[in-house]
C-alpha cells in the first residue's frame, strides 16, 4: 500500500516545473521562431530556413554522434581534429589522383570515401584507447586530438590543399529539391542514429553502458565493444563533416574545425541530454543545434553586433548545464 | 531516574505532494539514551529523522530541543544545536586522510594555514574519548567499512554533537563489522551522547536500544522500552498483523530430480578445490560469513571471474564460461547482491531493464527490436512480479526498493534459467517485498529451476532451502540436508560457518 502511495506521489510530483525541465528546449526553439519571424521578414522564407539547415550541418553531424558517445558514458574531444584530418586527406587524394589522367574520374569519389573512412578509423582508435587501455575519456581524446591534428600538419606541411576538379564540389554543393545534400546528410544521419538508439538492441546497450556499466557487463553485454563503436560513430560523423567541408570550399587546411568539438558538445547539452550518461535523445540534440544556429542567424538578420552573440550563446550553454544539474538533484 | 527529554516532537505532520509522510507525531527523545525507530520502508522513520536534523521542515507541529522551540531551515541549523546524522551510505572524502576527514570543517588554522600539530592533538583527544584505534594518516578509502564508520563517528563528535541520528548505519556492513559498530554505538552512549537509531535489523535494535518506537504509514504505533519487546512483537506492530507465515509452505524436492548443474574439480583464486551438484527443482542454500568466498564462487560459476581449472556441466554438457554472456547462453543466470551497483540501470525504464540480458530473444534481423514480442513478454512479467505501478516505461529510480528488487528478479525471469544463482535476494527490502520474493524463489524451484541461494540471513536459508552448503575460508566445509518435512538446523549451520562451537553466542544477525 505504501508503495502505491509513493508511486502516486512521484507521478503527481512531475509538475509543471518538471515538464519545463524535460521539454524546455522545444519551447525555447519555438519561442525563438516566433520572435525571429516577427522581427525579420526574411527569416521565415524557405530559402532562409534551408540556409540555416545547411549551415548547421557541421555541428549537426558531430553533435548528433556526440549524443551517442555521451549516452554511452564517454566524451569525444578529438572531433575537431578528426574533422581536419579527414578533410585534408580527402582533398589530397582528390588533388593528387585527379592530376593523373587515368584516375581523374574516380578521384573525387575516392577522396570522399577515404576521408570518411579515416575519420571512422581514428574514432575507433579513440575507442580502443578509452576501453582497452582504460584511459580517461577526456584525457584520451584530448591527447589523441592533438596527435591527429599534428598528423594533419605533417602531411600538409601547413600548406592549404587546393582541389581544382569541380566534380569534387558535388557532394557538398549539389542540390535535391532546392536543398543542399548537406541538409539530407545530416538530418538523415540523425534519423538513422535515432532509430538505432530507440529501436535496436545496440541502442539499448548504449544506454545500458552509460547508465551502469557494471550491471550491463553482468547482463552479458560487452560494454567495451559498445563504447568503442560509439567512438567510431563519432569519428565517422567528424569524417563526413570534414569531407563535406573540403568538398564545399575545394580546399582543406590542417587547422580547420577548431572548437567544433566543444560547440557540438554544447549543442548536446542544450538539447537536454545529460552529460552524466545513460539518458538523452537525438531529437534533443537536433533542437540544440537549431537553437545555436537560430541565434546566430537571428543576430545576422537583425544586424546586432556580433560581439554580443558569443556572450549570449555562452549564457545559454550555462543555463542548459544548470538545468541538467537541477534535473539530477530532483531524481 | 527521569532524564529530561533532549528532543521533543509535538504534533508534527508532514506531507509530500500526495502522501502523508508523518501524521501527528509526538515523541520525546531522552538525554543519553539510544532510541530506536523501526518500521517498514515508507513508514516514515527516516522522514522523522530528517525533521529532527533539519533536512525536512514539518507542515505543522513543533520541534523542541532542550525545551526550546526550533525552526530549522537547513541541516546546518541543527548542527549548531549539536545534531548530526550518519546515513546508510558512507559519506567521506575517500582520497583524504583520516585526520582531514575527522576535522573536515573544523580545521585548526593560523592565517589560513593548517596547524597539523594542533589538529593531531585534537584528533588524539577524540580518539581517547572513544577508544578507537585509527591511524590519522591512513587514506580513508583504504579502510574497512567499519573503520570508515568510526571516522564518521569521530567526525560527529568533533562537531560537538550531542545527538547523533543513525539511519540504517549497518546496512552496508558485514556481520563482523556490524558487531564492531554496535560496540561503537554503546561507547558513544557511555560518553554521554544521545542516539536515534533507525534500523531494519530488529535483533540489533533489541540488543542496543533502551527505547523503541514502531512506525507504520506515517503514524507512531507505540513507543516502549525494548525490554518489553521481542522481534515478533515488533514485526506484528510494524505490519499491523501477525506474520505467522513469512516463508512459503515448503514443497519437498523430488528425490530423483536430475542433476542439471555440476562442477568438477573447480579451482579459482581464493577458492579451494571443490565439486558441486545442483538438482532441478532444488533450492540449495549457500551459507557462510562475509569473506568466506560465497560470492566469489557465485561469480566464478556465472563466468564473471575466471577459473583456473575444473569442468562445468549444464544438463550434462560441458560448457566454457569465460564471460557472463557465455553463462547466460548456457542458462546460468545470476541475481547480484547489490541492486544499485551491479543490478539495475536506474535511469532506464522497467522495460529496458527487464529485457536487457535477453535482447537476442526479441530482436529480428539487423538487431531491430520486435516491439510486439517485447511488449507481450514484459506484460506477462509485470503481472507475475506484481510490480507497483506496472508501467513498463516508468524509469526504475522512481520505484520503491522492494519494487526495484522485483524488477531485478524479473530481469532473470524473462527467459527461464536452468540454474539461478541468487545472491542476497532480499537485501534492503521491506517485509512485504521479502515475502513476495520468497514466493518467487519457491515457485521457480517448483518449475524445475535449480536454485543456489546465497544469504547472510541464516533464517532465510533455513526457511527456504532443501539443502545447505556452508563455506568457510574459500572451501565448502559442510553440507546439510533437510529431513522430509523438517527444517535445516540453524545452529549447526552457524557452527559450521564459524568453524567453532561458539556459534550460538556469535551474534550473527538474522
């Protein structure tokens, strides 16, 4: 009897404030849409909306994958460096093979594919460092990131890699129904990961690994393998983003993508995925990314001094982390 | 002798959103006594403790300390009046020294610089008061739990406590550590401290306290000197009814039941060489003191620890158990001892917890979950387990301890095991849930599962098992069979566990 009563208490305790904590991100994005539509006529046009989605693709890809890593109990601080490595490798292959007549037609394809594969491999390497060598996930990915970026510097000798073959641009600049490929790629990636998280066995294992690794292991789950794969997914996402960047600008640089890892993690947190692991959702991160982009876009449209933008974004990230802490205190 | 009350609670009521946690509570705590609070989970004993220590504020009623009315808004207000709390979980800085922990918040400084010599002197003074032997420079994380408790007690004394509220202080302690701790509590009383002792362990309460208050559903049932109470009278008062039948009627195991699990010549670190046979439908109790190797044996049989030599046969077939995954595939399941650390995914839903070890049974091609199949099975399980509330999507940390334990059980009932190892299946659950779990264990045995029941409560083994093995120092030292309808002999088991004849005086808690 006492059990029924206490369960009833729990349910009714999920009052308005609890609802706000859980779904505040939806309300925030919605309010921002209303305010921006009202403030600027250009904002609500399809063109601007597609623009926002296109501009969100880098953070979007990496943040969506970071969601999976964080749910599994990890952190990936090397995504910015993987981004640089992949974009540099893709551009170099496209440039060097493209210069040889017999490979010229396949060079762009090879560049894209190898660039993405490199990202995925580097991610898996992170996974091995964290699981097999049991290095703390922050330290492991922070240092591996420095090494990756060092390699990017080494192979480019700090020179910009320029691709002349215009076909290489197709991946990022191509359009389907007025929307860039990038929009389909990142939203598609988000859909796939969302499906994996909530509809597959592997998804359940990801939540289990982040919630209670010991209980997961004792339930017959190979937690190390699960975690390693999540890092692989993160590397894959950074790789795709890097290749898209090389494709879009027809050039790549060893110092590209700096800070991407942090802004992506910020987007995850803003969406409401807990940094403690074991809970969260991809749709949250998609909204978190959109929130950051909307602020950026809104500041541009309204001609606000860009100096204020960073302060505003930083405050929003702080607010999100504070809300996460509050949620944990309640449970 | 009529000592004046140190604490007086008058007409206190407190309700959370939908539940009346405390209803018109009147209670006086005498100076210098040990006052026990007992009751089922949710009876309100911890809440009452929290009102006195300033963690919860009552809706109505008065709290008087030394005859003066107090309105605590924060635990630190209570601390100023010399009221401290020791909880079930040890709350210390694990990487810091004993000295630093004891004087945490009471550091002796000059211009912000720690005065080690004076701090050591203060530490010595405290140690002398209590008679504890502790190395001030030892790192707290390296101490045994009982010694960590000592550090907490010293910390409380260092803060000039007059009243120490102890909420389930022995729940995490092993039997021998508990004995040490109870002695600590007595010495605290001798040095003039007042103690409120909240505990599930009734024998502990009877041996320790002067006065006991029984609570049920937020009410006080009665307050009486412990000399007038027995475990039976306390349980009756807690439940509001007699508990004649705590254990399900024993269903005799079939004598010709097949051996479904056999271990030959097992060797593993910390264990002596051993053989073991479990029969279908039989409950085998595994008794022994903490540290006797029971859990180690269980983990080895479950594939979580590697063995050095030996053969394991499930239904006559040799199996290699290198991981828990191997064991689960072979039909050997295990309910771990610690629900929160080893058992449940607290943030996940009931559904996700229940199906976690059995995903291969509900996924189709590509690892995609068949939601229909999962839903059907979870529905059946929730009905069978009687989890309240039976909502598959509710996250487990919203359930009471007893219901969490049922979910933990259900996790291993998703698919019927051949062998089910249950390690301390009723730890930290209330009496109602205990009874439900005993029923489940008996029912599983009825269905032909071979059960290995590890328990520190010998009463539990006597009440449930058909056969008992006793471990000591890593070896199985004795084996007892229950007579046809008779019971196992509790004293014999205890003697074997201690390896002496003094078992009756050993004070193993039940």
